[in-house]
C-alpha cells in the first residue's frame, strides 16, 4: 500500500473466528477498516472496552435473568440426582449430611457485561456468516437453513 496503511477485511475467511489475522488487500472494499502499519492488531482490554461501549449490546438484566433461570434449573436437577443417589445408597440412609453446600450461583457486573459482549459477538458473527452463505446462493435474505449450515463450525470456533 502506498499510504502505509493495511486494510482489515471483515469478510469471513477460512480461519476460525477468534484467530483471524489481518488480511492485506490491494483493492478497497466498503467493509475494510484502515489499520496503521507497525501497530499491534490485537486489542487490549481497555481498547475493547472503549470500542464496544459505543455500540448497542444486550441488556445485562436480561442476560442475568436468563443465567438465573438456568442456574435454578441446574440446581433443581442436581438436587433430584443427589436425592436419587441418597435413596440408592445405603450409606446415605443413616442420615449422613452431604459435604456439598448449596450456594446460590451469582455473577458480578463485570462478568455480566462481558457475557453481553460475547453474546453480541456470537450473534453478529452468526449473522455475518449466514449472510455470506445467502449471498453465495444469490439470495438477499438470510433463512433458517443458512443459520443451520453455519452453526456447527461457529460453535466450534467459539
């Protein structure tokens, strides 16, 4: 490049999502972002916090409510399994107290914010990959079949 700037393409490539590298291109696309030469392409946590704070994300209260619902369901399932194990076990019939304490699961605000950002990245990457498949098929609309096709590799990449 004559202006000393590499171009970063947001188009999906063959590398898994978290491990994509900068792509040097000799032509300009609408979806390229300039990155100055000689800079580190890996964002620091403060840069990530700054760059993502401007964009809309999932509501932390909603994500927390989803997490709580899953934690409650898992705790109930564990209690049922532990109860079945106690009945099956003759040693547990003598009134022995379980060494496990039932503590409620919780998440602090930083963990919730990070979970929201990861969820946003996951959804954005899913839409991006599904859109690529739809465009390759000549369709202007993302359909469920496009998402079904990208989902296995997307889950492996995350």
